[in-house]
């Protein structure tokens, strides 16, 4: 009887130790994880996705599009401001107002993308050294500033048609090569809006008095 008792007691002690060890393991696992978290306590909790921004994933074509379209838009806004002060035709002033209203927010939008992507944002006035398609040269801008009356109106419309045509070309390139869904969507919007404005300006040019 004594032998049986000792064997039973030893078995009970082993069982208790095993249960105690299991309980300790459960406690340790519980303290290292929370509901909804990975069970691997050594896994970092930092997000694995790119920084949240409206442009999402991007490639070099998207960066080029935004980096070039910003100064392109800045020059268009500069020309729009000039027309609001000097144009003699109500239709030209109306077009200038619409162009500024559309392109100012787009400059801010694209600047936000470049910041989120860790890329430099072109500063106002930086477009002077750019040669993107449709951009006016410093001499052309100087000539526009010297013009007045109906000559100014015709020059402004002629230059803005060329400017818009350049933007449409850039927008088409972005749609075929870009990766960012937001940037491609903006390029499509620019193409549609500025193609319509080109047609409007071409009709207007035919009605403006000759310089």
C-alpha cells in the first residue's frame, strides 16, 4: 500500500507541475498579444502600407506629371491674373476667371502629392526656366504685358490656346504611363476641360477684332 501511495503522489505532483507550466505559458502568451493583433509578439505594429495620401501608389511618370504640371498651371494662373486686369472683352475675362478657379486648386492638390511622395514641390516663379510643351517664354510673357486693347485680347487667347494644347499633351502622356489612380484621373479631367476651353477660345478668336 505504501508503494502505491507513493506512486500515486508522484504522478499527481508531475501532473500538477505540467499543468502549472501550461498555465504559465498561457499567461505569457496572453500578456504578449491583444484581440485583433498578430499572435507573434515580436512582430512590429507599424503600418506596412505607404503613407496615406489621395494619390496612393505612384511611379516616376506621376512625379514628372505633377512636377511639370504645377509650373505649367502656375503660368496659366499668372496669365489669367493678367487678363483679369487688362482684357477688354468680357468673354476673355470670363475664361480667365474659370481657368484660375480650376487650376489654383489643382496646383495645391499636386503639391500635396509631391510632398506625400517625398519629392520637391516647384515654387511659384520657378517655371521661368522650364521648357514644357505649351509654356510661354519670358519674352512672350513680356510681350503680353506690353500689349493693350484688342491686341492684348487676341494675344492672350492665342497664347492660352497654345498653353492648353501643351497641357493636354502632358495629360495624355500621364494617362498612358502613370500609376497613381488619382493623378491619372486628374490628367483625364485636365484633358477634357482644357480641350473644351481650346474649342471655346478658337471660336472666340474668330470674333475678336483684328489688332
